[in-house]
C-alpha cells in the first residue's frame, strides 16, 4: 500500500530561482526518483522563498528519506497524510 507524505525542506533562497533553476531542481529529483521507482512518486511541490513543501506518494517514510539522500535535498519535517479535506468535505 502506498501512503501520501508532506515533506518540508528548508532551502534558503530557493524561491529566487527562475524557471530554469526550478527545472534543474526537478531534474535532480527526477533522477533520484528513477532509481527508486516504484517505491516513491513525486506528486507536486510548493516553493516559497526559503522552503519547499513536497507531496510524495511512497511505500514508507524510509523510501522518502532515501530520495532525500540520493537527491541531496534536506528534510526538515516529514508527516504522513491521514486525510485530505477541501471545501466539499463540509457537504
């Protein structure tokens, strides 16, 4: 069974990257993911000025941490998602 994880990465200045810089970040991540497939999948990430918040689907936390090791991207915090809600959840 695969689980969803939210990963917080402290990466000072990451938000200053232009599209080419973000492309390079994605390429590094994709290279690590290729080595780990199908244990880890990258869903998407949110880039702020000094952090990246990533959403991954993975077999376990160990697989997510292995991606971080291979890519060289730090993990500040990692949390397994227990549920997803949105405005329609209230209906």
